C-alpha cells in the first residue's frame, strides 16, 4: 500500500450483526465476535526489549482509533514467532480485552480482570496483533514506552 505523506488511511469495521451487549461494550466472549466481526491481523511484530526509561515506565500497545457510539475495538495478542501456532497468548485473549470506545489518538490496549497494559513480559518476543473492529476505524497501532499517565 502507498499513501501520500501525512495522508490518513484507516482500516474500517462495520457493525453488521446484532450481538448482545454487556460490560458497557460488546460481549467479547461471544463466538460471533471471534468469527464474524471484521478484524485486522498483523504480521509477526517484535515487542521492543529496550527497557523504558523514567519512573514506572513500561511497554504498551497504543491505538489511534475512532468508534461510533455503538462500536468498539478490541485487541488480542497471538504467538507469532517462527513456527508459532498463532494461538492467543494467555492473559491477552480477546475474551479478556477491554473494549475501546470513543475517539483516541493514542489509547492503550488493556486486558481484564487486572487492567493489564504492560507488555514487558513479552519483551523481545514476536507477536501478532489482532484488532477486532465493530463500527470503528483503526488508523495506527504502535508499541511505545509509557508511564503511569492515563488513558
């Protein structure tokens, strides 16, 4: 793909099927979400292993995303190294993903129940990032160093 410099390109996901709502977002444990909602999956990406500098620094995955009122984005991390089976990584499964709702230039992906954001345990490993989109537009994602600042 080629885009003009400073141009905007997004991956768009429609909200085309009725799924039950819970937890203030889509029921992410529903089989319909995994099998029928639009998603994008990256090629294997290496989680940065360079330690973050500063107080309480950590590696996070941040998204530039826009959702409609009814929409959401959710992130799952999968094993992606050579010979990887593309199976979800424990703790980073779609079922544990906290739905991202709203308009964010840089929003950290998060997994429940402990509001897990840090990817330090995966530093140096290759992962595939799967982003499920329902009435949402994904502009970018990046691994970045973050502090305790929210969101």
